[in-house]
């Protein structure tokens, strides 16, 4: 579901005066919010390429079925992560990962690389930002989020809940309503909610969020997050954040609490996040595409 979220993030960050869109997806678990948009559930092997090629731009975000890009003749933008699967047939690359770099990609492509290109605004969806400020309070809860399906084979959710109960009440994200068995173990379980909805409506002390996009959402809301990964790509990316002291590990949080400096450390992290998305001298993806297609109204 993470790929669907970040694609929708990008599409809703585009100016509707210039762009409209339709979402085609091979999706097993369909979130209810997708009904807000023109969409069609498809099988990539049976997709009508003639229909797809009528669009001015195809935004593609998947680790699977990338060979379909070779059959699409219109302009293509791929949302990628460190080019870890190798080169793909696309005209534009969007890689907003912290620690990524242009040198990983074919220099002949149009490259939008770096966290300043993360598409989030007050109008983006399903994730968005508000003017709410982060405030630390020891009585505030901890939010745990382990991805769209919260794969229990990748992360021991019971252990995580028990561990963080030592620091306060635990809230659990369950966007696809698959974690009912943990209902009685946590203070709150959020069903069919985005992280931004929770961050903007609840006071959160800190969070532990798996998934590439989730970390950037936490940063955008200036909510301190802890070290966690589910695969090697996520490990590489969050290790880069560790190097820049943008996150902390579980054993560190125990030490901080014992030394009575947890509040200080969390406030320091939140302050660093304030300047994370440095957009100075950078065009947004929206501005880039307007110029790229030389569109006018």
C-alpha cells in the first residue's frame, strides 16, 4: 500500500488547474479513501496499453511488472528507491530518499532526487501537513505503525507493544483493519486513518514507523521517530539517518529515560526536522512538470 500512498501523494500535490489524473492499480487490499479518486483496479498483464498511451504522462510506482514500461510510448515518470532494481525505461525519475544521489541513475534522464522533492503539503492526500507544533509531554502516548498491512512476519508487533508500554500508552496504526487481535493490548487502534490524520488530531510523544514514506511523514509533522526497518533498502536508508542523528534506537531511548534526558533528545530531533525539507533554490515536482510539458491554462 505504500506505493499507492506515495503515488497518490504526488498526484494530489499537482495543481488541478494544469493536471488531472486517473489511478490504475493492481491492488489486493483497497483502502476506502481510494474511492475519492477516479480509479480502476486492473491486472497489469491485461492492461489496455492503447488507453494508457493516450495520457500525457504515466506515473509508475512498483517493484513488480516494470517490464511494462518498455511498452508504454508516452512520457513516463518512475518513483524509485536508490535504483536498487537497476535502470528502468522512464523519462523522469523521482527519488526523494534521504541518502540517495543522482549518480545512481542514468544522467540522461530528468532526475528529481533528494528529500526536498517529497510531495506533501496542506492540500496533498492521503498524507498532509498542518501548522500544528510538536510539544513533548511525558504523559503523551507512543504511536506504532508498521506499514499498510503491518506484516507480522517482518516485525514482532506483540513485542513492540510490550516494550513501549514501558514509556507510556501505546497507539497502533491499522489502516487496513487487520490487527484486531491487538485491540486489547493497546490504548487505541486507528483503523482507516492516515498517519497525518493521527499526527494532526492526537498529541504523540514519539513514534516508531516502518516503511519508507512513513518516516518522511513523521518528519513533516516534526514527530520524533525511532529506528526500524523491514528490508535491506529500508535499512540502508534509515542507517543514513542514523549517521546524521535524525533517529534513535530502542536501546538509546532506555538510556535517555534513565538519564532523565528523553524530553531533551526528542525536542532536539523535532527541531532538526524543521529544516529537513530544504526547498531553497529547488523547484517542486509540480513546477517541474508544468515547465516540462510547457502547459498553460
